[in-house]
């Protein structure tokens, strides 16, 4: 399952996501000839500088892709995936799509036998996300964004594309109004008012294993979300904040970086309440 | 892909991982009759207390499973998975297996079309890990631990087991002596001297997309690892520390927990150097 | 300016605050004879173990003193002192006294030419604090707690006591009802509803240099405090949280402690608004 | 004890440290007439904008003063003062002086009856520090920097200056070569190789209450320092790292700042070993 892009890394560590078919690339360190080169080799520019030609990881794609909004950082996505215990084969509903960073990670977490349905209410964001999801091999070139009329054809896939995961479905929609899916394993919300989605999430989630995660920057939002979750019977509710420090290791010595991201958001995870036992 | 265990959660939030076939369970809140009950219902004990009967997630399994050693926390596993960009279909070599917590997460990250080969040099640890991996549906009941003579038969799988991922291979072995696999996508090391594995990792990794992550508690270990990675040409080397704070949200107000895990370990990630271009 | 106690430290680092006149001390490491010994020597117990006889610092006194409530940690006290820029000669009003930990540090910060007036509404707490303040040389043996009838005499100081700072005045009182002092340089509040003190603080503070600091455990309290400060024209308002990690340095290597205090409280600092210019 | 400067704060919170005698001040918000105005009033610019005329605190002075090197942050200075329990009347030796930020705080901590001797080996740094210490009222206008020939006269103080603390002595010198003082209560080191000062510190410190603190950015430096302290019999050795998060409280909600200082330095505190008991 290869990416739809290849990546060049120059001697300074600068990364360039480029088209698979691109044959020449240049920056201030010179021009490199990529004709006939496959990922996994070092190429030299006409100025004699080395470039590493490699496959991008999903981390690289998320870092370099076009963004419409601030996206969740890998540290927070990792916490959501591992604390929810998202796994191969599960069905995940996500909202909003944003630029698709979280979608890319979630799609890889549920894998070939799983599925991610991602809602976005702003069509222009969904279109940018489609491009990013295409690069990551998660939606087909002609795949329809459900609810967006513009592109009706979902078929006629060419053989070239067969290498992707293709387990993402994009929808235009506002999940505070309702979630169409049933029997969902996991719901992940990156939107400003997750408490408005909680009643819909309760209905949509599978009662045996349904879980939810929300991500919000302000503490008041986290509080309102937790209150809504409690009110609707969710259990195993926890709110976390994740801080990552980069450690600089050089000849001069070891020390944490002077610069640090002081805060991104609060993550709340919870499980849906099972059914009341049938009284008979 | 269901777990080999079911889970009961009592009114205080206490969790019990129990056998799928268990029909009666009791604690100080009373005895519950589980006969004919499926996950996703609330059952009442003879004392009138509610128990939630649900499916455990891999987070639950990792939290409740038998441990031989300290295992990586989900926060650190999440950081490794997202920063390496581990994804569906990849081949991962892991060492040491320990209790299998990291293995469980890695196996779900690479999914149905991927594979995890996990090395452990202490047979008694590998045996405990096998039980944990069985519960998570990752190794078959009769699956051989390669290098351990005791169990020779790897066949004769019964239909009952067909629901798992079964993408993990356990091996007895010391990766500081060498790694048998070739063309590996990812290597993850949770052992005290990762620098001794670096030269072997270099050979084993796929040159187009090979990545490595190491986890060590002491800063000197992280430093020696980074120095070995640099010496062997690895690039995109970063060392991180991840801190998670739980936020307590109650009627009294919102505040981070007074107790906090102050440190677990340092995570280093890096990419292997591609091949030198053929001069002709 | 010596402390009213001396301190023994045994070979394990265990500290004992003892009376200046105590001549024999014993624990499981044996009995030591302190007769005629002055601080600054090593004494041997009858079992041959070494004890260090030293002067306690105010850090030691605060750590070992009797407590009625949770006291601020040195990390938070340090932040308050340095961010407010409390200095020699200033007049500080503090509430509530609690066990007196913060009082001890504040009294030393303002020094010989300064003064700390500390309010406590619960007489039994004020009495415990008096003992702690006596040990630290900040109140005289017979000093009255203003508003508490029991002890009327404030005079007749004996020569023995003349070594202390004696710059603390204890009062029984509720500062949410009002602050009696005028022209105060600094107000420091460690109580649950600092917003109720803000209007009184505004009146009590010197307009050229008056500053305030509040300490609260919950974020809602910090928010209400900041809102009250803004409403009353305070400026240069900042809220901080201070986290301290202990670093363990041993032969095995260097790492932050596994255990850490995850949260104590939020500190807010601000300056009072100057007078409107006289229009004439 | 007033500062040698006054401070203006404009409507945006911008601070200006200005000369006591300055009668007119202007920025883009207009010109203000300060003639006859004393600190503690609001003055209006000719454009109608308000400026607060106040006394600067030592925090303000440290923030706005001229710097030759990176100075310790108040958070770290506070930790040193409170963990060492520095108090009124003590004698502190400090090295290097740097820009004098730590000196200013230490001088205020030991107060009128205490003393700070500050060593700096680079004369040009000591001269800049003198200006800063003058502003804070800690050295007299004509006070000699010991070891620096340029200014020989230490007398002839005019009455104008009598308001300061004047408890700081500046010296040109390298404490890794030796410390001239005896019977010192506290030594604070902000220099790259504190381990080279440890043997000299041992001799200079009072055996009953001598304490030391060191501040270094790299973990290797902290380790070498702790090893030297252990080797020379120091006890009660602790190494800390202090992290401060600013909390943003606005109408939009509450959240920690996105930007944060990820690391400044490691602080090590310790006590000197008392004398061996005289055998007679």
C-alpha cells in the first residue's frame, strides 16, 4: 500500500512531498534528476549535494499537507487511538473532517477491514481534505463526497489506484443535528460543541463496545462535554492533556528544547452505556 | 474480530476481565448471572447492584493483563505509532516482547495485511506474553514460539478461533546479536541497550521507508542511542518525552490530578539511510 | 537571627527538628549525646551511626512543622515572591494564615524593615500557626493574636528571644469582610474566594506599588478571581501554574522521578490601578 | 526603599522604565507631561490615552534591564530562594554576576542585615551589572567593583542615595580558582562548571548552615555537579527542573498558553557537611 507521493529530504533535513511522476526537482542546493529512480536511494544534485529519495510516512503527509484549519497533533491523535483502543476492523465516525489529518490516522488504525465515515459541514474544507486523503490512498480519485452534488460518479476506478486502503467515506453534514450511522464502534469529535453531539452519539454507538473521544482547546468545553456525557449515561469518562517535550541531544549536551508547545487541547474519552436488561 | 474475553464493570467503575464462557460472577456487590447474556447489556446482582457487561478494548486488556515487567503506557505507544506513522500492511519487528502490551497495539496498527515479529530472549516472559496475545486474538492457541522447543505444532486450528487478527509471530532471540528479517518497515525497541541493535536494524530495514523507535528510561541511554543512530547514517532523528495529565472534572470544579506519573521514558525515532546511488 | 530549634539529620537523610536545649536524642540508629554540642558538628550515636547536628533552614521548618491545612509548596511561594517582586521593607497583608508556611517565607522576604500582617478566621488555626512562627523567630513568645482575647500581654520580652525578626502580626479576622490596613504594598491570599476580597484589596493597597497574588486549586476560582480583578481596574494580571520535577541522578543514570505532584494550584498576580489624575 | 527609576505603563500594558527626573515621555500613544507627578497616578497623553505612572518592582526592573547574558527567570530564582530557605541577615556569595538579575533578588532576600558578594570574571559584564544594581538601590553610585581598578573611591555618598539597601559587593574574580570569603551561609552558582567550585565552596561555607545552589542548562552539567557534591560530603542533594505555564483567561474561555518556555535549566541544591566531632 504505497503513498501517492514520494519524498525528497535534503542535507538540512528539509522535506519535499512531490508527485510520483516528477522527474526533476530543484531548490537552492541544486537540481536532481529523478528519472528512473525509485524510493530508497540517495541522489546527488548538479551542485553535488545529497538528497534522500524516500517514501513519505503518514506522519510526513500530515505534516506537509495543505491545511484549512489547525489539525490535531500526532501526540493527541496517538493518545486518542491508544486510550480508546481503536483497532483493526472497527467502524469510526469522525467529525469534523477538517484537513483530514485525524482521518488519515484513524483510517490506518482500523485498517483494511475497518471503515471511517468522516463528516464535515463546510464543503470547501471537505474538498481540501479529499486531496489529502487521496494522497494517503484512502479515497479514490473519483470518489463522491456524500451530500456534495458536484461529483456524481464513484465508479470507473483505474488499475493504477488499486494499492490504497480506500476505507474512508466523506460526508457533508452537521453531526450536532444527527448521526446517520448505527452500530458504530467509535466516534471521534474535533468540533467546538461536542456536547451537542452526545445524544446522537448515544444512539449511534454499539452498546457492547461503543466509545467516544472529543478534543477541545478550552477547559470550559471539556467540562460541558463531561457533563453531557454523564447526563447521557456514558461511563469510564476521563479527560487528559498531553504534553510532549523534544529533547535536544548534541555534542554540547542534552537538554529539553527551549521552545515547547504549551497547550493544544483537552481530550475526553468515554464509553456508551449498555442496554437495560430486558425485564420479562 | 472479537476479544477472547468479556468484561464486567461495576458501579464503582471497577473492571473485571472474565472468560467468555463464565456464567456466574461475584464480588462484594453481589453475584450476577451471565448465562445467555451477551455483551452490551446491564445485569443486576442479587444485591441489586448494576454491572455493565461489555467487550473489553485493547486498552482494557493491556491494563488488566498479567505482567512480567513494566510495560509501556498507552501515551508512549501512541506517540511511537503516530510519529513513526505506522500503518496498515506494514511489517514490524519488535524487541523485547515483555508482557506484550506494545505488541498488541502494534499488531492492531498494521492490521490484517501487516505483521509483527516480536523477539524476547527470556522464554518465561514469552510464555506469559503468549497468553496475553491469545486473549487479544493475535496468536493462535497452538501457535509455536519460534526458538522454544516445547510446542511443535502450529496447525490444526479450530473454527472457534477464526475471528482474530493472528498477525503476530513470537520468537525467542536476542536482537543485539542480529535480526533475521529483511526488508522490514519498522523496528521498535523496548530494551536497555538499543545502541547495540542499531547496526542490525540498519541491515534489516527497507531502505525506502525503514523507521526505528526506541524507548529507554534513562537519558544516558537515549544519548547513546542517538549517537549510534547518527554513526550509522540514520536521519530525521528526534527524541521525545511525553507527559500526560489527567484533568479532574467534578461538581467542585476542574483541576489537574494531584498525582501524576512524572516520567516513564524517552522515545527516539529515526529513519534509515537510503542506498548510495549506483555509479556507473 | 537563629532559629528556635536545632536539627539532626541521620545517615538516611531523615530530619528531626528538636528543641535547642535537648541534650539526648534517640531513634533506631541509636542515642546521641548533644550536651555541649553546637550546630555544625557530626555526632555519633552509641551504635556508631553518624548524625549531623545543624541549623534548620526555613525550608526545613516549613517541611517539618505542625500543619492544620495543606500549605503552599516552596515552588509556589517562590513564584509569588519573585513575580510580585516582594522586597525588603515592604508591608504585606496575608490571609489566611493557615499553618504559617507562607507567612514564614513572606516575613523573611520583607525582612527587618518590613512587616507581615496575617489574618486567619479560625482561632484554632491561628494558635497552631503561632507556634510555628515562634520557632521561626517571627512572633514573640507572649505576642498577642489580635482579636483573640486569651492573651493580653504583648510586653515583657526576655533577652533570650531578641535574636528573631519579629515582623509578623497575627490577627483573627475575615478579609472578605474588609482589610483594616491602609497603604499596603502587597496582599497575598490563600483562601477559597479571593474574588470577595478584591474590592477590599483595592482600597487597602498603595496606589503607586500595590500588588496582589492569589492561590487557588480550581480553575473556576482562578477565573472568577481574574474577572473580579479586571472589574476593579487591576492591571498586569497574569495566572500561572508551576510544575516542579525532581531529577534523580544516580550511578544507574539520570531520569526525572516517576512520582510527581501533578497539580497544586493556580497563582494569579496583578497590580492595583493608580488614582485618576486630579482635574483642577 | 525606593527604586531609582519610575515606570509608565500604557493602555496596551507596555512598560517603560524611565528616569526619576524625566518630565516628558512620548510614544505612539502621545506625549505625557510628568512634571510634578508622583508615582501612583494616571496621566493622560495629549492624544487622550491613559498612562499609569507607578513604581517598578524588582520583577519589572529585571525584565526591562540591560542584559549581557541570558538571566535566570523568576521561576528558577524563586525555587532557589525557597528551597535553600535563604533569609534575612544571611551572607550569600554569588557567581557569576551576569547582568545582576539573580543578585537583585538575592539582595532583597537577605535584606538590610544581610549581604551579597557577587563575583564576575568579565569586567565588561560587571560594569553593566553595576548599572542594574544601582537602579535597584543595591550598590552606591561610586561604589568600587573590587578587583577593577578604574574606580577607586567608595566614599562621599550623597544624601539622595540613602534610601537603598546597599548590601551588594561586586568583585572581579573567578570562583573556580577560590572563594575569598569565610563563614558564608549560602553560595549560588550560575556558571558552566560548578563542579570546579565545589571544593572551594566546601571551605567557604559555614558548617552549621551552609548551603549551595547551582543552575545549569545541560543535564550532563547537573550530573557532574551532583557527583562533585557527593564526593565532597555535601548532603541533602536535590536536583529540580521548574516549568511554568501561563494560563490564558478570557471571555473565550480558559486555556494554558500555546507558547511555553520548554526548558531553562536544572537547579541543584545541597548542604555542606558539618565538622567531624573532636575526639579528645
